[in-house]
C-alpha cells in the first residue's frame, strides 16, 4: 500500500521536478523519507 502511494506521489511530482531544480527536490525527498524511516 505504501509503495502504491509513493508511486502516485512520484508521478504527481515528476512534472514539477522537471520544472524546478530536480536535484534539490530529489535530495529533499530523500532526506524526508530517511527522516520518516528513522522516526
């Protein structure tokens, strides 16, 4: 279930990622995911 939600969020964020600086956005996403896993 979590994987499905993640894929949907990724699909929604993909167009936005290309418009913004994708590296910064991906880095922020990775940091937030790591923070959630460690919480």
